[in-house]
C-alpha cells in the first residue's frame, strides 16, 4: 500500500513539475504515465475526469489527480496523488519568489519558454489526435468537438457551460436513437 | 493569525472557482481589494509567473500570493504561507471530487450516465483542443509586433512553428520518447536559437 502511494506521489509530482501552460497541457503527460506506463486509468476515464473536473470546483489538474488517486487507492490515494501534483509548484514558485525577483525579465528564461511553448503545442496536438480517435466516434461527437473547440477558443464562456450542454446533448442524441431503433423493430 | 486567514480565504476560492485555474482570477481580485495583500498589477505579475513556470496555474498563483503575504515573517514565513495557501485552495476540491467519485461508482452502470459521457467526452477533448489553440497563438503569433509593425509576416514566429513541427514529427516517429525529454530539448533549442 505505502509503496503504491509513494509511487503515485512521485508520478504525479513528475507530471506537475513538467506541465507548462495549465491543466489541459497535462494531458500528454497523463496519457504517457497514467494510461500507458502504469495503466492506472484508460483514455476514456481520463477524458471523463477532465470533463467532470471542469464542473467541480478547483483547479483541473488537482481534480484529475484526485480522481485517479481515489480510483486506485481510495482516500489516501486521492491525497497522495493530489499532494504530488502540487508539490513541484510549491517548491519552484517558493524558490522564485524568494530568490529571483526578476525571473520573468531574464532573457534566457524567455528563450527557454518560447521553445517549451512550441513543444507543448505539438504535445497537446498529438494527445488530442490520439484520444480524439476513440471519443469522436460519429457525426454528432465530431460536431460537439468542433463547436466546443472553436467557441471556447474565441469566447470567454466558462467551460462548465460546454460540459453541461454536451452531456445533455449526449443524452438527447442517444435516447432518440434508442427510440428510433425500437420503432424500427416494430 | 495571518496564516489561518490565508488558508480560509483560499479555501473559499477553491470552493467557488469552477472551471479551472484561471477561474480563480476574479476571486483573487476581490481578495486583493478586501485584504490589501496585493494590487491589480501584482496580480498580472503573478499570472505571468504562473504561466511561465510548470504546474497548474491556480496552484502557482496560490503559492505565489501565499509567499508574498507570509514574507512579512521572513523567507520561512513566505514558504509556509505558500504551502498554507495552496493547501487551502486544494482542500475543498479534494473533498468534492471524492464525493463525486463515490457517486460515479454507484451510477457507473447506468445507461444514462453512459449516454451523458458520450457527449461529454467529445466536449472534453474539444476543450483540450481549444487550449492547444491558445498555446499555439501565444507561441506562433506576437500581437505586440503586429501592432508595432502592422505586418502579418513579421508577427509570425517562424522558428516556433518549425520547432513545433519537428517535435510533432518526433512524437509520431519515435513513440518511446518521453514528453519530458521533448520539453527539455525544446527549452535548450529555444535558448540556443534565442527564440
């Protein structure tokens, strides 16, 4: 038990320490570590956690870590995974706040970050393609995907609105399909 | 007791900010106004630092604010303040997520939950795609240069686009490469090319 908890802490610390650009940018790392390497969750589950993590209060990265930790090892798992994901931030921000008051103005930092941003674009894109193949299964899901991606990019609407609307759409589409199938049987 | 106040104030931010790290912003603004701990321009500094350091943005902001507030008792106070603020921020979401997880386990086999997830997963991946567009805009496009020169061609960052394309090829060609390796490599390339 202790060993798994510790492994979860370290894995999530590694993910937190190398996530640049907020919770969504975590997806490629989660996919590699949590889905492919340790098989703690499936791609579908990851997406579910992301979507629900939008609608529950707090930071998405934390919510996702809590979900996975809880699924694996209950409440202790939730706590260890969550502490793991926030620990690097606390250390790095603490050090910067304490010692490097001009961190943002350092040219070398800006160069490094321009490079990292370019890599993050490629990493997220490849994660979207990989996971999208499994979740975008028909014309309806393709439509939901495109509408959400575009609207969320060009407007300031809260992600909660998209998630809730899409869930309702999912229900309506599936239920009406079911009805139609039954009528066809008759 | 300033640390207790930090914890409680961030606890409420964590409880009410729904929709990810940047959703904490309006709450931080009103916190700055009521407590006088930081100003609006401090907040924009905090956003800049949070976005250019690894980790979830909301957590970075909490740590940074906590440090600034606790610093009146020295560096150790600052570090402690950072920890207290972060724990305050994440405590409510850990509790809520555990409750939601329990409910999900109970209704996991309901076909209606499955139906809702059918639509929800597509939206979820759509949100990630939109985040990708956001980072791409930051990486490939400089609105500052655009307003300065008025030239679309000057505002496009070609080095970034090429680096991005190369990294993307690496990901598809060499599936074993770890994302961390690619991030470190691109940081080195960024410094070498003075991007």
